[in-house]
C-alpha cells in the first residue's frame, strides 16, 4: 500500500502532466472542488461541517458558485435555510443591541466600532470551510513538490516555467536557497516571455478594438499566472 507521501507525489506528477496552467493552482482548486462535492453528498448533515459552516457564516462567493454548480438543489437549500435563519437571528439581536447603544454624542470613530460591538462574530468570522481545506492541502502539495524538486523527480525548469507568481513565492519555504534561486531565475525568464507575448498583442490589436476569443484566452492566461490572491485572506 502506498504511503500518503507517495500518493501526494503521484498527484503532483499528474498535475505537472495535466498541462492546465499552474500545477499547484490546479491541485489546490481540485481539493476545494472535491470538498464541495463531498460536502453536498455526505456532510450536509454532519455536525462538525455544520459548525464550521456556521462559524464562517457560509462560504466565500467562489465556493458558493461551485456548490450551486453541483446541481444539488436539496443540499444547497438545506444549507441556505440554516444560513438565512442564522443571519436573520443575528441581525435581529444586533438590531436590538444597536438601538440600545446611546445615540447621543457618538463620534464617527465610535460609530465605526459599533459593528464590532453588535456583530463581532461576523467581523471576526472564520475562513470559508472550503478555502480552509484548500490552504491545508496546498501546504502538503507544496512541501511534496519541494522534496521532488530537491531530489530531481520534478525538473526545476518545468516547475519554474509552470508555477504562477503566487506559487513561486510560496515555494520559498520548501526549497534550499540555491535551488530556490534557480527556480526564481527560470520563472523570471518565463515571465519575460509573457511580457513579450503581450507586447506582440499590443502591436497586433488597434486601440479600442475588443480582443478576439483567442486574445481573451491569452490575457486570462497571463492574469492567472501573475495574480496574487486576495480572496483567500481572512475575510
Ligand atoms: Zn499557482
Ligand atoms: Zn472559499
């Protein structure tokens, strides 16, 4: 039987072979997608999932979209009923608290803080449960890839030319610095090629002309490769 490390190595190798943009983005997104799938089929009534879902006040917009795409109206409706009841109750309680706060002489700063007083669990809510799963699995995949680069199972050239900017940054933790230096060099050269591609696109399209589907794809590819995440920060 394969140990978990072996299984992770197989997944990392397959992600490099899949040729779907950054292999680490692919693995991370897949772990979120698997979680969404199993959530709807197995965990909708599971106590620990329900608690996480409640403490996060539902899911982030990206994962709600995946939930809806699963086409399970019953599962989604069960979760949304619970969320709507929770939100309605909290808004009612907060309304009573807000009315009770002294309105006289409140400064702008005090008013700003009142959200923290009446709805502290919303302000400090937990991360979306699916984002949390993605972050945990990302750590495992990155550390596996780091070992695979170090022992030569993953070619540093392949890694440097396929990883997005975000995952190049995140790989720093998992590689000795001389190898990380090589990885950064490959990535820098790859990004220069993207700049040159964009330069050719700039020359090819006239100003004000909407890009064709092919050009749209090229733009999206560069955006994906260079975007740093903001949506996974604590919401
Ligand atoms: Zn990535
Ligand atoms: Zn999420």
